C-alpha cells in the first residue's frame, strides 16, 4: 500500500489556538489498548512510556496500517496528530524502522472510550457514526479550558485539531450574560429574538435592537446578530443588547 494519507500539519492546533489566545485541545494516546491522557500534541516518547508504565527493557512502536511499524527512541519527540496508537515491544525484538508510507492508526476518544481509524478527515456525523451515537447527541471537543467546542453534524472535525471528545444531554442548562445579568437557558443555540426577549422581556416594533456578543465558542467567539440569526452557545457567553427608537 503506497498511498500516503496526510493528517493535519505539525502544530496546526497549537498554532491556531495560540493566535486566538485560547487553550489548546486535550490529547491522549492509545498504548497497548489502554487510554493514556497526555499533556500536549508534541510529547517525548519517554513521557508516553512513563505514563503507560512501560518497563525500561521495552521500546515504544507507533502502530500503522502495515507490518512495518516505526520503533521510537526514548528521547524522540512525537507529533500525536501523526498517529497516537502505540504498543510496547521487547528491545530484543525491535527492528529499526525510521519511516512508513502508509496511514498511521488514529485513536479518537469519546467519553474516555477509544475507537481507531485511519481517516483524519472526520465530521461531527462521521464521529457519531464511528461511536454508534445518535445524531441528536451533543458532541463536544475537549479543551484545556472551560471553552470547549460543540461539534454539530455538519461541522468538520479533523483529527489534527484534537482527538478527545465528550457527550452531554441535549437540553443542557447553560448560564449566559445578557446586559450584565445572568440568564439560564436550555439548548446549544440561541436566536436573535430570544436574546432580545431575555434583555427586555418583549420586542417593540418601534425599536431597533443591536445585539453584540463575545466569549462564544472557539468557532465563533464574537460578533453581532440581526433578526433571524442563530448562534451556538458557550457557557459564560456575553450578550449586549442596545435599543434604538425608530422615531
């Protein structure tokens, strides 16, 4: 098998989140079929071995869709976006191998349950299908912060932006701030009209309402709304609604 499948380039997730001044996604590896949480996308092989409690007389191998798996040196730094499925191998059985031109195995995690694929180009729908989840399940990408990212069915969810997800009930109660006051709402989206009602209790036909928001989800952290608009919600999201008389 000679076709090479590229995953997200090195540092894609780290670079994007650094530019956005937000936290990076959580990362994990599957080692000997066990889930091992890891601190970041780029990590030393020695760290993976220590967290997986692999003895010194074993080496770590990255698992590919091939018999030619790559044996890794303890002082090597690996990019988990280029394959996060590993297994131990006795040093006496290890054969040097520096490169493999077939797809690496990729482990996705939902609610701490792993599933393995070789396709880095996922969507909200394909991840739900892989894990046998219903389409109406709320899927969320897990970040190293409270600003986790909801993943809708049609959303792109590339592996290189983080493999760790969790689910939550459809009608989760979320606290948002509207004109300086806390409001508790249900669901994962809110409309322009709902925001205005939360701010003033009703909509006056003789008034124009300007709605601005910030601290939204990573995919849409700030912006403005007009009549008919709907935005995804994030806990702690802030809305400011300003009325202006038409007369």
